[in-house]
């Protein structure tokens, strides 16, 4: 059973979350801000589970990943276009060949959330279940294409409009067989239509497809963030109440958050200070953004 993280440095430091003129003008510098969330994510996972594997491409390793003390690093190149930016994650999951928990590199855990999955009590673990009311990403698409999913045997039941959110996703080997086969069928269909013609296709391919296959095949699943917390605090903040932090979208590039992460690392995870300071000395201090993010109050 592996705790797994993946990351591919995309061409010209592209990111689906780096938007806006200010960020685009300094996009190379903003790319390096990922280091702080990478290191804190690793530190929290290491604390509870002992070993973390990172799969990345060579460009990511050379520029960023080598400054984080992952227990195992596997180099795999990205074969996908930017428009399918999370397909690399799915491709790398397929290489594990065992039960795994994939944790996005901007997720921090401050509790033992993964124990039931590790102990074999459930087939699938996800971050949260997106209710029908909040599932604006894939609900309409699935209803519009129920015939496709029925014809391909991916999903033949009545659809309740829900989806998974997979900042954390644990998948056992028996579920992987269905999931990766479903990805292949759905991906081939996407290529025929053109990914650019389907809104939110990355999240549908990764998260909603998994939900459909779990429901179709009666696999057992559990979630970390309950819906009542999402309803009360919004998904951006609900996990924080449990000690589960996901730096959604562009938040990992905000000055105030980067500074909070850095302070937490220095004071609560001092065993990684040498790694932190080496990265800043060798890489980040040579960029204009360093003064704004780290030095200046």
C-alpha cells in the first residue's frame, strides 16, 4: 500500500490555476511557490504514514521535487496535452499495481484520516462527496450522456447527480481494475469529441467517473469531509474544521498563505528546515518574487 503524490511540470510552467495578468507575467516564479505546499504536504503525510512516493517528470524533479525529501521518487514523463492536465495523475496511478492513496500535493493532514482504508475496511476513500445541488461540474453532462454510459456498461443504474472530490483518493486493487478500464473507454470517447468541447472534462474523467463505477459495482466507500460541514462552511473551508486542509485552486499562490505555510514548517516541522533553506538559497532567493513573498512584511 503506497501513499502517492504526482506532479508533472508542464510546458512554460502552465497551470490551470495560474490566471490573471499579474500571475502570468511572473508565471515562472509562481511555479516555484509550489515548493512550500509540497514540503508541508509531505511533512504531514510522513508524520502519520511513514513513507511517501512522488512520481514526477524530469523537469519537475530538476526544478522543484529534488528539494523535498520524498522517500521514493519515480521519474515518468508526461504524454498528455495541457488540456487534459490531470491525465498524468491517472496514468501514474495505473503504474502502482497495489492499493494506494493518492494525495494532491496541496493537501495537508493533521489527523489520521486514512486508517480505515489502510486497514482494509473500505474499497474507496475520497475527500468528499459532492451533492447533486452542488455538483455543477458534471451533473448536466452525465444526465445528457446516460445512454453512452449505459451502452459501455460503465453505469447502468439511476443517477443521483452526485460526484466525488478527490483531493485524497484511496483505491484498492479490485476497484482499480474497473476504474482504469472505464478511463480507457471514456478517454477514447473524449478524443473523438475533442476535450476542448467538454466543460470540466478533467474533473469528470477523474472524479465523476470513479463515482459512477463505485455505485454501479456496489463498492464500499467513505469520505473525509461530511456534507454537513460543506453546507455550513463551504467546501473551501469545511476540511479546515477537521484538520484537513486542501489549498484549492489558486490559494497555494497567495502571499499570505505561503507565509503561513513557511512559518508552520519552520516552527512545527524543524526537521525539514535544512531542505527549506536550501531551496530558498539555491533557487527562490534568486527570483524577484522572493522579496515580496518571503522577505518584505
